[in-house]
């Protein structure tokens, strides 16, 4: 379609359409044919679609590992992906306990909240992570929430060194969690995390949970890598 057709269909001014199409063209989301002056969809949309599809693929590959992890820990296991300024839950294997932590698939979690956000920030380029922390600010969810930026930056550096993050009642009072990254391309990065009540996750169990969560993340990573090789 051309600018005039788009303006008529959307019922907005041609000058506005021109500004929007120019921005989308710079991003590669649309392509303008210099001869006809008409626009078609660009390869950036294909790349975004491919990235979204890869997470669907991850969900299928991760499910058996998540189920085993839930059986071993008896706690709820989550799979999520970084989605701009938040984390989107892709899948969950719920604990068998009557009282458990759960959330619908598709739920958004603030990036600067809990263990999983620390994992994603830790594997970003450091400057970008620091900008996000300073720009968004640190919300105080509980008395245990880290709200001092320098402290939080030190925390995510430690997370990168050790390969996992914990949540010590920082997001929800009475709830502890362990998260570990599933390695891959940065824009397709995902993570797995286990969540339970403090009453059932004492320090001794948390130590075991850290080891089991890291092993599960590595196992999922291997399954994804193997699946990618087969497709290639």
C-alpha cells in the first residue's frame, strides 16, 4: 500500500502516516518500493516472528525437564523469557501441594523483581543493565527488597559469577525462589526458576534447589541446542 491508501484506511493525516512509515522503514519492519512508492512487510517482522517461535519450541523442549525438577523439589517450576522491560511466563509445572505458588501462562513479571529478573539483567551488557536499573528504579515490594541501585548492581554481578539468582522474600513476603539462565542468543534468552514458601524451603533445601535448578537449566540448554542442530 502507499501512504495515501494507508492514511485513508486508518483515517489519519498523510503527514502522520509518513512519519510512522519512515520510522518503521528505518527499523526494517517495512520496505518501500522506489518505483511504485508502495510499502510491503520487511524482514525485521520475520526475525521477530522467528524469535517468538523459538520460545514456543523452547517450551516443548523444556517441559520434560521441568516436570522432573518439580518431582524432585515438590515445588512449582516456571519457564520464562525476557520480553522488553518485563519477563513473560511461557510455561509452569505446578507443585502437587494444596497450597502452592502459581500463575497463568502469559503473565508478566516486572524485570526488576525477584530472582528471574536478576538472571536476565546479569546476562545483559553491563551498561544496559545499569541504565535499566537507574531509569526504572527499584520498587520496594517487601522489607527484604533491594532498593539501593549500587547494592542491586553488585547483586547481579554476583549472579553472573555464580550462574544463578535467589529471591529471599524480596518480591513476595514468605516466598523464596531460585532462578538459572538457559543459555542462548541474548534476544532469545530464557530462564527457569523454582518458587516455594519459606516454610518448606529452609536453607538446607535451598542449597539443593540451587544445584537442581542449575542442572535443569543446563539440561534444557542442551535439548535446545540439539533441537537446533536437527532443524539445521
